[in-house]
């Protein structure tokens, strides 16, 4: 097991990607970006993985309003 702790700026959270060193970090970094909004500089495919593309904000951040209403997205036809 390996755990990395990296200090990030709360206003502009950004760190370098680890996908060049560990390709398996791709999915973990995408999940962290999707849920917490931390940007990974140099990530080859940083897009939403758990939430839909139109979702606004990052749901696991402490400053995310718990009662925020999101638009409902139906199946694409």
C-alpha cells in the first residue's frame, strides 16, 4: 500500500499527475477530480467518471451545498 499526502491550495487545488509513473493512477485521479475538484496537471483524460458531465460542482467538498438541486438528466436518444 502507498498513501501520498500533498498540500494543495484550497482556492486553486492542483497537483501534477502520477499517470506517467503509475498508469493505474488514471482512474483514481479522475475520481478525485470528479468528487473533490482537485486538478491534475498533465493528466491525459481528466473528465468525469462518476457524475454526469453537466453536474455542477464537486459533491464531496465541504463547501458543496448539501441541498443544491441539480438538473435531472435522462437517457440520451
